[in-house]
């Protein structure tokens, strides 16, 4: 047997160092995995604090291997560009609007229903699970549920006696379901991105606005349209999804940790979100000259029932018979 020379030992040492360096580079890469989270909400919105909580939990649960950078106020991309932004690398996590590449999500992320909010987190998770296969085909993974059920409402410049009689009013719409409702009430839907709504309302581009109270308040829209109609007519969950390739590149443990961070941040945010929304409405009514009128239960039921009868045809078509049945059954099981 030949003895190991000093030269050979040196080569072995160099190889060992190189291997160790390679391992170190992989470890460092994992430690510095950063997800850019894009949101349209601004920093005064309570949901921004929810994203901060998510980022804090994600880093904590992965022992620093995963970091989340938050980009508020739609600074990375516009309202309708969520899917393209995430798939194209502009952002890694983003709200996903009504995009035709996610046909069932597009027509059910807002759905006419009088849902029970006591188990909102549970309902949101079950809805996201139903949408997961469709999202995967599009290269996405549902991550954070951004629930609209509590505060998707209506505003006008003056008192509106009957929301179902819009008489040609131009009303800002968030998506296809809302547009259908506006049209069925005799109005004309207009799409405007959240951060552009103030100028549009101020200049008379729209006569009314459909929007979440949190977003409405954070963009200070009470100043231009102070009359609120509190209908609570929707289940709404505009999900924040993550790029599937980037998510799948994480270790299984870090994938679980990121999901756990998302869920815990939702639980943390829910009471704060509802309290903040109530406070914004209260401040607008008591201090800012705004007003808020709630629709009676029977009127809400009638509006929702009529909307469902029309909308379910679209849901059946875009979700397919099996998935549409599951989605509707889910909503029914959480209805007030």
C-alpha cells in the first residue's frame, strides 16, 4: 500500500475545504431566502401590521432561514397584475385578484352569502384548501387568507334609500360578482384600483364605491363619499398566494413553518382587524360627518338570494360540477 504524501494530504484538505465551503454556501443561501410580499394596503392599515406579524413569525419559526420583505401601497405592481407579478418574479407573495387563470377562485373568492364570522379562520382555511389544486396548476400556493367577509361594503355621496335601485349610478366594482350585482340593481360597474379611487370619487368619475371598510378608511375615502350602506352581503377571501417553485424549494420543515406563520398571523389579526374597522366607522360617523346605515336582515337575505340564483350558473360553469358543489356546501355550512 502506498503511503499518503504531503502533496496528497494537501489535495485532500483542499477538497474538504471546498466541500465545506459548498455546504456553507447552501446553508447561507437557505438562511437568506427572502420572500417579497406585495400588498395594496398602506402602512396606516391595520392589515399592514398583520403582514409584519407574519414576517416576524416566519423568521422566528425558521430560525432566520426565511425572511419576508413587505412592499405596501401596490409599489411593486397594480391591482390586476398579481398572478403575473408572482410568476414573473416581480414579487414572491401577492394578493391574487379575479384572474381567469384561476377560474373557480375568480368566481368564488367573492360570493353572495351571509356567513357566520365566529369561525372565519376555519372557513377561510377550508376555502383555500378547495382552491389549492387550481392554484397549483397556475404555479401558485395559497398562503395568507385576507378576509373581506367582515367589511366589504358600499358608499355614496348622499343618502341612498334602496341599494337595489341604483338608477344608472356609476359604482366602483372589485370583481365580476360585484359587477353583476351592480348591474342587476340598475347601476353601471366601473373598475378602479384602490389607490386611484380617491381621485376618481373626488372628480365624480364614480357615484358610489364598493370596497372593504379597512381599505376605504386607510385611503381616507370618508372625506369624499361619507354615506355608508352596511350590507354584509358577501363571503370574501382575496388570498395572498406564493410562487410555487420558490415555496417548493424550501425544506419541508420550512414550508410547514411558513404556513404556520401565515395561520398564526391571521388569528392574531382577526380581533384587531374587526376592532379597527369598527373604530374607523365610528370615527367617521361621530367626528367626520359620515353616516352608516345597516340593511335589515330580511332585505339582506333577499339581496343575497337573488344574487346567488344568478351567480351560481357562473360558479357551476367555471368551477365544474364537483368543485362548485363543494364550495357552495362549504359556504352553506357557515351561513348565519
